[in-house]
């Protein structure tokens, strides 16, 4: 039980086959009290209730700073503390460079990058006051290799921004005993990829993955668990790849 008596907030965790949901399940298995934040309050509550008694779900639009502040206030009122924040919420859009409209760019940036800033800003004052906390942020192999299977250049740019933001946060918040790290998944089988990967595409992709399989949501959840727990007590500013060897650098 790596997270006994910890309160962990996970954004974007209501999707049934998503990384956030798998992380919520794994954290609950390890003793954490989990708070799920997602756009739809009913879906967040349902996801939390499936974890068992004591877990909570609230609505939060991470692209809206006021929504983040309100969600943080509700969480702290209900739990009294937050030990772990997982900035997991994200969206993708498979369009080419020349096809990206201003609204496309703004929407992808708002959720994937701005959301990390706003939700972290909402919880960090509490963590600073307690002089402890662990924050993990979702980036992507797309940030490292310049594009992916399901994300356009604006997605790559947003996820690259997450890497820079998280490292800067780690440097600034370290003296307050708050650790900040990033996870960079490769191709993970989730609701985002479901039904979009043809057998031909899968076979082609697998030739470039040394472990010869696609990732599962729980593969990423395990890394989040490591970063949330005391096993990573001296780890901050790190970027952990979860890609089966798709990108080795």
C-alpha cells in the first residue's frame, strides 16, 4: 500500500478506458482517497463511486482558471488536504500543420497546456502551506519526436510546453518540498485510440516498438503511482518515458 492516507486529485479521469481512470483505480488499490475531476460532474461522481466508499468526483474545466479554483476549494473543503495532483486531462486532434485553425490551436493549448498551469496554481498554495506535495503532468512522446499517430503539430507543441512548464515548476517549488515530474506515454490503448487503429496501422507501428506491443492505460498508471509515492522522494524535474522503446534517446 504505497499511498495510505494520501489524498490524490486526478484530472480527466472519468473516461472508462482512459489513463486517468486506470490511475484512479490503481491509487485506490494502494490506499489513496481519490478525487476525480472532469468536465461532467455526474460522470466524475460515477467514476469515483465505482472505486468504493470515500472517493469523490467534481466538475472542473481545467482550461478555465476560475473553474480550477472552485474545484480546488470544493476538494479541500471535502478532504482537508491534497497530497498528490495528477495533471492528466488532455485532448487531441489529428490534423496537419497547414490545416490548424486559430480556434484549433487555442482549444488544444487551453486544455493540454493551460490546464496544467491553472490546476496546479489552484492547489500549490495549499501544498506550499503544508510544505509537501507531488505533482505529475501528462506530456507525450509527440513532444519528443515531433508528432504522433493521433495528434497534430499543435498537440506536439502543447505537450512540449508541458515539459518546460513542469521542469520550471520543479525548480521553483523544490524548496517548498513539492516535487513536479512528467510522464511521456507512447501509443496507449484508450478511448482516444479506440476504433481508430486499423490492423495495418497497428502492424506498422509495432515494428518500431521493441517491446512489440501497444501500451495499456495501467502501464502509465504504474508510473504515476511511483511518482505519487515515497519511492520517488528524491525525484523531481524528471521525464519518464512509457513507450515500450518506441523512442529511445
